[in-house]
C-alpha cells in the first residue's frame, strides 16, 4: 500500500518482498532476523523523512 503512495518501505530479504524494492530508491532491505540492521534501516528512513 505504501508503494502506491510513493513512500519508502523497509522489507526483509524475503524473495516475494525484495522484488518490489529498488534498494536506496524505493526502500531499504534488511537480512531476516538481523535486528541491528533493521534498526539501522529505521534510522536511515527517519533521517531521510526528517531531512536530518
């Protein structure tokens, strides 16, 4: 749904999700079960949205 509204997404590297994301352009991809990488993706997304 967020893709429809041109919003960045964060997805795990599950094949059915990864095929819809252009890393760094339409969203971020993290390794399944890697909570540190997920947290890093969230921080990157927040910095992008808040222009920090």
